């Protein structure tokens, strides 16, 4: 349940539709598989990788909060900050990483590792990825149902929510750095 809240694929629908409008197509299967590989790999070697390069979990989470902050600004203000030269797809960046398998979910995975059995975390990741895949696959239907006005309203509302998540992630983890 922690990962459902952190990944928040339902709340990311406006961002997904925005990315889809920019690049034209999102490869649902590819984004889901890559996200799963990132999260499961991070479950086993994430803390060691961060230690190896001299980064603690708090620094990682603070960096992720900045990414969420900029995504939120794009959604709220209707501006473009993340620019790729003729992107072909958004399936890997920024969808699989950092939106789905980002600082929040990876930090949560490390936290859950201390409390739960590894198999339970893997099952949680897989269940989340099934929901992610369904939402990504059905984004056209969601877009038709909501319409342009509905998407615009939801994009602004969830932009503010994403901004609040960024602030929370920042304030929670900056204390560990000070």
C-alpha cells in the first residue's frame, strides 16, 4: 500500500497525458518493465550503490523532490521545463524514471526493506506495475472520458498535489542532511 501511495499512478494521469501530447506515444509495456527492473534492482543493490558513490538516502530523496517540483511547475503553470531534442518516446525518461521508479518509490523501497520480507516487497512492486500498465494502456480512454477541460483542471489540481509531495519529500529529508 505504501508503494501505491508513493507511485500514485492515478494522480499522475494528467502528467502522463501531457507527456503523451508531447511525444505522441507511450510504450506502456516498456515503461512498466523498465520501472520494475529499476525498482527490483534498487531493492537489492540500491543502498550499496548510493554508499559507493557517497550519496545517502536523504540526499537522494531531496534530489527527487526537485524533479517533482519542476514537474509540478510544468503542470500548474503550463510551461515546459524538460526539453528533449525531438524525443521519440517518454517511456523511459521521464515516465519509468523518475515518475514511476523515482526518488519517492526507491526511497520507500529502501525503507520497506528494513521492515518487510523481500518477497512481500517484490509482490507489492509487481501489483503496482500491473496498475501502472493498465493506466498507461488506457490513457486514450481516460483522455476521452475527461475531455480537454477535465484534463486541464485535473492537471492543475494534481500539479498542486505533486508540488506538495515535493515539499514534503524535501522537508522530511533535508532534516536528515542538516
